[in-house]
């Protein structure tokens, strides 16, 4: 089955399960950035992030093919964890989630509330991929990777289908689509959907400063790696290198990557709250931060910004609200 056929199948399987999130606009933000800006509010998705799309896509497909034996296992700092846990609960499938000990408490609590079992690890000393594969083998579980999985990418691609249809309804014929990027599952899925249904649109990946592996990889043409010696508040998208499956898609379809600092991300979070009444987590606000502080690098008149998640701890959100408001 082709990539676009998988995305269409994921869309069909997600009816009445996945929320069609809105495109929102605000004249003040348009004036600040100097563009026609639309916010794709994936923070309003089931479990508070786009990750539920990919989780539902993978589990619904695998269950229909009787490929899930004794349950599933996934590794995640929180949003994929919650997506898999919620989808597994709905399908009555046991789930084990490999999570870093320093994951945000909200994401840990929500994952447990969905009924999943958590296996904690030290992200500075241990490799989550190795742990996930070991648990899958030992317990006869199906491993659902957070981005390097065609079924997960297909689920994230349903966001791209919505963007294409919603933009068409608004009469938008060309646009840059700014997407928060970790391993690249969301940006790759959206890029594939746009290639088919809105070919004059293109994706710009957005990453935190010091974790700009995708931006550097797009420049060099090969998968670059991040240092393990730095930190960022954008826990949801701190991956070491672009995905093996996702990067070739982005290399073919995405424009130049954009980067934002942690301070800019916090200010973007406040901007979303003040102007759209949206609560975004740091990793979910990177794309708006890039639009606000790198507007000179934007090429199209229409800018669609994907706010990918809203699962933020209260202390981080308080930091964001304490920042100076962005004005024209």
C-alpha cells in the first residue's frame, strides 16, 4: 500500500475517533508577523496532542490484521505515550510505555490514567529504543515507534488532509506550513498529504535551538545528530537525529528548517494564550515561535502554523505567562 493510501485508510479508520481540529486566525498576530497566519490547533486533539492520530492509526490497523499478540509497547517522553495509552485502552489492548524519569509529571500521570504500565529509564545514560525492543521481544508485544513507523506517519498525515481541505474552503491556494519537528513523523505525514492534495503548499520544520538536527540535515542532505550535552524545555521534540523513515520524505518535500530559542518558545506560548485562548506546551509552540521571530525567513503570504500539543506542566506555563507580551 502506498504512503498516500495509508493516509487515506488512517482517515477512514479515525472517523468519530480523532478530532478535526480548527484553523484559527487573529488579526493582531497577522499584523505582528506581517502575514496571513492560521493556527492549526492540535493541542485540542484527543490526549492534548497530534500523537493520538498516529497511535489510533497504528493500533486500529494492526488490530484489524490480528497482528497484536499480547499487547503493545512504545517509548516516549509523553505525548506518544498518552496517544498509545489512550488508543490501547479504547481497543482493550495492554500497553507498556518506556518513559524518561524526568518526563513532565502531567504526561506521566495522564499515561497512567489511561491504564498503561510505565517503564522508567534515564535518558542521559540509557537508549530507549534498545529498551523498547527488548521489552517487545521478552513480552511478545508489538512495538509502536513514535515516528519511524509508516502507520504512525499515516495517522499524522490526516492532519495534513484537514489542512488541505480547510485551506481550500478559505480560498487559500499557496501556503507555508510550519510544523514542530522532533523525529519528523508529523511533518513527514503532513508533507505527504499536501503533496497529493495541496501541491502548492510546503512544510517548514521548526525545532528548538541546539536540537536543530532536521534543519541541519536538510542543509547537508544527510542525517545529522544533536549533542547530548545541552537541554531544552521542549521535551516533546528532543530527538537525537531525524528518523530513518521520515528524513527521506522531508528531504524530498520540505523547505528549509526554522529554529527558535527556549525564551522565544515561552513568549509564543503566552501569545497563544492571550490571542487564541490556547494552552500549548513548549514543544507544541515552537512553530509559532519560529513564525514570530523568524518572519523575515517566511516566503509565502499565507502561513499555517501547527500547534502540536498542549500538555504543559503548570510551572512551565507560569514561566510563559510571566514573559513580556509580544507586540507589533
